[in-house]
């Protein structure tokens, strides 16, 4: 799985709330998921900066392997 895959799954959950397929109580969890999207982007950018500083090849944003 790549970071881009994770973000896509989280964004799909947000779409489910907007379409009414998730209960209001479940919608609260989406806020936490959105925070995870933001955090994943920040982590990936920091990692890319470290890779650049070390003179290593930098992956395209969203392609960082997480497992």
C-alpha cells in the first residue's frame, strides 16, 4: 500500500458521508480521518526533504511505501 492509496480510501469515506451512506455518529469519525490525510501528507513531505538532503532519489508525492 502507498500513501496515495491511504489518502484515496480516507477521501472515499468522506464522500460516503456526503452522500448520506454513513450515520451522523459515523461522520464524526471522518473528522479524524481527514486529520490523518493531512498528517500523511506532512510526513511524506518531511521524508522527501530528508531523502533530498541525503542525496537520494525522491519518490513522487503519494508513492511512498508505508508497508
